[in-house]
């Protein structure tokens, strides 16, 4: 089966796996303790049913699933800034500046460490290409969606294993974010580094099972247009479509500038176009008709389908061929993130250093939702202002790293400027942001590790 019929029924089948993943998450305590999203569970079950293990799925489903992530990632990124207010740079910098400096060092540091490991160990021993280093930031900070969006680019640059390794990297990152995040929280509790932790409340049961009890349910969206005119979901999807089409035009113009840009992905440009669309709607005073919650639901749907289908279509042959260099790179990335939280964060945050660093840790190794989950554990009532600071920081960080322009351009940078020059550039950027933190008075070289 091929064409639109193959696409339609492939979506139906992956939705069945998503439902199965949801049921398993609700019933199995081990999966609850890992906080694995149903999409990841579904993806691995579908992968087991594929040609590498049980081989009970028709071949056309795998072929279609392999193509879905590259398209759906554009929906995810186009929605990031739709329906949100755009504060001025001064407000963003005042409240989110410390997290921006820390997050940039943490994110760029993933490239810095990965490039060093590749050039000193992996390339000489395992003969991997130097763009192998990109897998760490793409998987950890970027996540499954970014890895899916970069798969075609890696193939065109002669590294077809990049897409599969990126997906596994993202999965490893989420598991590490939860497991190490909980360990770090327990250490912080013993060291009295958390101010507003409700030790008795813990994590609500419905957060673990994923099933919300009747008394805690809430509305997920608001209708801003009349259904007699157009369905609100259709209206909001049309706005997303406009952002994607503008991004598509930007990509066309970008490809005309240089042959090296012929394989540049669409999703970061769709994100920038979404920001332009939002600012235009604010300017003409129609932004009140854009509901952020509804955009989030559309993004969530696209992301669930994307993650499940991306994992289900992982090429295990390519993963196995690169197992040892991949494992070494993952270990190096884990050590770097641990180092940043334990040794650097107390010096770079003027207040609530653990709450802010553990949120950033969850985002940089897993996804934004994991970062906010860890924050919810240590700051259940959001009294530290970390959630607001993190959100403002993301408005600058997201267009650049974690799936932004720098992430998309990173393989080109390494090829164009060379590995050692790229290492130097990353090191300089990290130093600059550290000194920006110092000059703003945020950094304390001799912090007291006591209750804040």
C-alpha cells in the first residue's frame, strides 16, 4: 500500500501503538518511575514488531513511518511561538538572563565536549565522521523531533546513521534526565539546597499513571472563532500552515544562496516564520484569536505521532554498527551535564540555583516537559520564579539551540570550518557567556551551599 492510503492507515496503526503505550504506562510501575511518555513506549513496541525482531508489520508501514517525522517536525516547530505574548528584550534579559547564560554554556558545551571526544578518541579508533559529534546535542538538547528533522541532512552529508543514532540519543537523554534528575534532587534535599520542596506531597499519582481523575481534569483549549464559520481546530491549523509555507519560501531563498544549503532542513525556518506570524498578528490586533492551548494540542498530537513513528522506524543495523562510539559519546555528554549542575550552577545563579539548574538539566538532557517535571518536584507551587525565568530564556534560546538555527547549521559549521576551529568557537562562546554572567553580577565564585 502506498500514497495517501498508505499514509492514512500508517497513522491509524501508529495510533493503536500509542494507545497501547498509554495503557502500559498506566499499569506498569517501572514505566511510571521512568516517566517515559507513551509515545516512546509505543515506538519501541512498534520497533519490536518490525522487521528486526518479530517482523509482523507490513513493509509499507515502516516505509511510511520513516517519512512521517521529517514532515511532522515542521508542525511542532511552527507552533512554538504562536499564541504567546512577545515580551521586550529588556524584560527577557532581566528575568531570564541568568538561565540563558547557564543554558547556552550547557548547550554549546555539548558540542564542545562531543567534538573533543570525537577528534581525540572516536575518529582515530572507530573512524567515525566528525559530524558524529552533532548527535549529542541533537538528541539530548534537541530531542526526538530535532533528530527526525536532521535525518535527511545527515544522509545527504554522507552519514546515514545520524538519524537513527539521534533518535536513540534522545531516548537515552530522557531516561538519564529522569533517573539522574531524581538522584540529584535527593542529594539536594540532604544538603538543604531546596527552599520550597513539599517533602510530604511528592509527585501526584496521575502524573505517574497519566490518567487524570475526574476532580482534577481541566479544559485543554478555548474556542476563539465560531464553529458556524470554521472549526477552531481548522482555523488554528491554518495559521500553522501559513507559518510552514513562509518557512518553505525562506528555505527556497536560502538554498539559492549556496549549494551547501541544499540540504538545510525546513523546521528551524518554520519556527522563525511562526514568530513572524505571531508578531504580525499582534501588530494588526488579532492575536487574541490565537489560543496558545489549542496550538499546544496540535503540537502535542504531531509530536506524539512523530516520536512513535521515528523510534518505530529506527534502522537498528546502523545503530549496532556504531554502538561503541555512540556509547562513549553518550557517557561524555552525561558527565558534562552532571558537572554543570553540581559544580557550575551554584556559581552562576544568584538565587535558587538548584531549582533553576535542575530545570535546565531536564530540558538539556531530555525535553522541556521533563525539565518542568523536575521543577514541579522541587518547587511545587512555583514560588521561586524559575518557571517564568525558564520560559523567557527559551524565547531566545529556542530559535538558536535545541533544534534552532545553530543545531541545524552545526554539521555545516564542522565541515566548513573544521573540527578544531569549531571546538575553539564553542569554547569562546562559552567563555563569553560566562563573563556576561560575571559582568551582570549573577556569578558568585564562592557560593555558600546552604539553604537559600
